[in-house]
């Protein structure tokens, strides 16, 4: 029965992918036929397969025996979309495809939309749907649905070709809400050899039957982030890129089947520092999210970081990375914190300018012995742009 369900889910994803890609290809042909077309369509695809091996649940393990119906020891590769690997090879946890369309109403006014389907959710979901207007060369206003720019790769974390890993480090990238409906104002300029960008944004998002919460709770859990306010700034100078971000929000989590009704104030900040020296490159990012629970009278902080280095050798790029996530609870009787650390080695091969194959080995340690156990993971991916 379970095998049948998995096949149905994967068949649904494949059907959605083919539909999206056929739309992309037909639109591309239409655009070639009409040189004056104002519509630009592009797409991306990541087919990712993997499994765990050599895992164990320590004798003092106090976590769940299964996570999202996957028997532990197991590894959560995608928290936002409930992508979990165990010792059975699967394409479901991280495979995805998307189509993006931009229509130019004028040279300064554009409409942009993006639809994505996933192995964990074959229903097409709207990730982007916004209008942008350039006031001048420096200022731009955007209104609609966008990604919350909490992390360096937030805007394109689904586009596998854009980074060296199979997927961005889940120690940082993965919360119950990733998008918002609202508005942003962005400023870009150049000063001497520096490229500078700054933006402020705000809005609201409701995630109904959150996939993230399925990792923790049974039944339907609805999550609302309201009064989202944030700002980010980015500096590029030669090979160096530095980015800083701050976000705050009111968070509401409701699950009627287990009588859960929780409210919290969330604050988050992050800093990314990347250095690209042609062949050698270094990627680093540090974040901390904190939640003050209004009904429980306690707080949880979650510092996390990732640090990696890679070396380009023609079409080949080996990349070594270390990442850590460590929660701290002000009241252990009300919340038991989680902590993980992971070492990974990725080998990327660029098939051409728009596609790549990656192999990745991860050694993940469940430091607090309460969510998944210690496990090694093997993954392989094929990423492509259209």
C-alpha cells in the first residue's frame, strides 16, 4: 500500500513537471517566433535521489521512531517541505521543478510569476507573483508574493545550478514559512568599485497544513506569520560579497487535533560573507532566530552557521562544507532543544553552462539525540535550467 502511494506521488510530480516544461518550451518557441515579444519564460529542474547508510539510534536516543513516516535513523534534508531520507533510496524528498514568467508592460513595469512542484507536494504552488516598478536607475518597488529574503540563497534556493551543494544547508535553510505577501522597496547603486544594494520589506503569510510541521506534529497544523518586517543590505567589492539581514514577525501555530495554539514573537538576523577567487571560493553564512513564546513564558534561540570551500578544476568542482545548528531553551521543562552538526563533501560536474551533476556525502550527528539519530547520507542530483 505504501509503495503504491509513493508511486502515485512520484507519478503526479512527473506529470506536473512535464506539463510545466512543455509550457516553458512552447512559450520559448512562441517568443522566438515573435521577436518583439514582451514575455520571457524560463524554467529549472532538479532530480535528486538519495538514501542514508551506516546510521544508528544511540542507546540514550529520546526522539521519535519515525519522522514524516520515515523510519529512523533518518535525515531531514528539506525542513520547509518535509523532505526526509532513510535507508531506502528515494527521489521524493528534494526533487523539484519550476517555471518562471516575466511580462514587460513597459520598460519600467514588469509582472513576474513562478510556479513550483516538488516530490513532497506534486500540487503546483505559486512561489512568486509580484509586480515591479522602477522609479529610476536606483529605486525599485515590488508588490505581491515573494520569498522572505532571510538567507543569501533565499530567492533562488530551488535552483540547483546556482550553488555547489546538492541543496543549501538545512541547518539554516528551512522554516515553516518561506514566502510572504506584501511589498518591498529596493535601492541599488555603485560607489567607486563597490556595488551596494539595500531593501526594506513587509507583509504576511499563512501556511495551511504546513509541511514543516508534519515533521513534528500529527494532523493538520496551520502557521501564520503576521506583521513581517525586515531589511537587508549587500555589498560587492571585487571577489568579496557581504550581506546582512534582519527580520521580525508575530508567529501563530494552530493544530486542533492536538489542542495546540501557540503564539510567539520571532526575531532573526543573518550575515553572509563569500569570497570568489576564480578557482578557489569560500562560502559562509551565520544566522540566529529567536522566539519568545507569549503563552509559555519561555524563549528559544537557534544560532546556526555554514562554512565551506571549493576549488574549480575546469568542469569539476569539489566542495567541502561544515554546518551546525544549536538550539538553546530558557526552560528545559517546557522545551527540549535540538542540535545537529554535519560535514559534507560534494563533487560537482558542469555538463554545460545550464546543467550539472552532483554527488554528495554527508555525515550528520544528532548532538542532542532527540531527532533522527546519527546518520550518513549519499545523494546524487541532476540540475538544469531551461
